């Protein structure tokens, strides 16, 4: 419970990622930056898995466990990316249904 109590009140009514002129600072990274970073991480993980599979086929790697671990890590990252995409699309469709 200490983590919740240490957050403190919101000052100035600013939103994360926006500039608050009164405070002269920005919040955290934007959703776009966070999503781009995540996509780059997934891409890097998938390329690493592909490279390890190619190295196994060429005989450069003899540890099958290492290759399977890299492939499964890439699979989990890809599945998580697809779930995030699905949730974002659901949220977008829900927003489009709202009547103004």
C-alpha cells in the first residue's frame, strides 16, 4: 500500500506526455513513442530468433535449447503485440460508436 500512497495529488491538471507551462516540464513518453518502442523490441526479438534458427541450420549453434528459447520468446512477443493491436482496435471502434 505504500506505493499507492506515495503517488501524491495531480498538480496543475496536466495529462502525462503534455507540457505544463506552469511547471516547465513534460510528463512521460507519449503513447505513440511507447508503442513504437514496443514494436521495435518485438522486431528485434523476431530477428534474433530468425538468426539463431539460421545459425542452427548452418551448424554454428549446437544448443537446440537456446534456439527454442529464442523462438518461443519471439512467439510470446508477437502474440502480445497482436493482443495489444486487438485491444487498440476495439477501443477505437468503441470511441467511433460514441454519439456527440
